């Protein structure tokens, strides 16, 4: 089984603890995050249809995951989630997505390795200082003394959150779920 193939029946599914219920309708904060490509990104300046998928952490082939990682509900699946967004990137663009970003609390350097290894056609953003997490009160978890964001996906239209998916499970289906919502939203707006 590869890094992107996971038997999700063996992984505990996260429960909706209500910690993302406040996000829909909020404007993006004036927070600037370092990107794996190009300049830093100021979220409040983004316009158009933007998708953010927020994830705990991407594993690396040369490093062990934290002890018990697979048993933490919602922790496993960052690589399959990123690969799914990579594989559906063109279709997301066809549905009007002007920008796509992955966000974690990992450093920019750490994320640059993942973005290169996974051949991501979009940048990952580092919230290592938890500026976004604190500004938006994003749900998080502590693992081995490190704060990580819980997995959620946010669709933003002209700097206002239009839709939040939380919890996201299984993560490899997240991009397809976003496309399904975009399709339904386009039909509703037509």
C-alpha cells in the first residue's frame, strides 16, 4: 500500500466537535503566511474563489510520524489529501477556483519538501506562528507538545468564507467533495 492508499476502515474517523461552526460568513483575517512558491500571501487580499485545505502535518519518508499517529481521529491522511487536490487541480480551476492552498503549522522549509516530493501545482502556506489559527480560532490538537491544526476545508468567495467542511474524512475524498459543492453552488447561482 502506498502513502496515498489507506484502508480508512482501520483509521478512527473524527467527530464533529462544533469547533468550526463559527467560520462560515467570516472574512479572512489580515494575516500573511509564507508560501512554498513565490512571495508570502496576505489572506485578506485574496479575491475570487479560493480553496484552503487545512491539515495537521505531512509526513516525510525520512522521519517517523508521532507515536500513535494513526489512532488520533483525523490525523492520518495529509499526503492522500494533498495528492487528491493535486489530481483534481485542473477540474477545480474549471469550476472557477482562482487559488488553492494547503495550510499547516509546519515550517515553510518542511512544506517545501512535501510540495516538491508530491509535485503540487499550488503552494502550501505555513502557519507555523499560528497567526491564522489564532485569528480564526481554528480547531487544533496537541501532539507530542506541538500544536497542529485539525483537518478542515474552507471555500472563500471574495475574502468571505462561503463554505466549511469539517471534519474531513476520508481525506482523499476532500477534493471530490469540494468539486461536488462547487457544482451544486454553480447550479444554484445559475
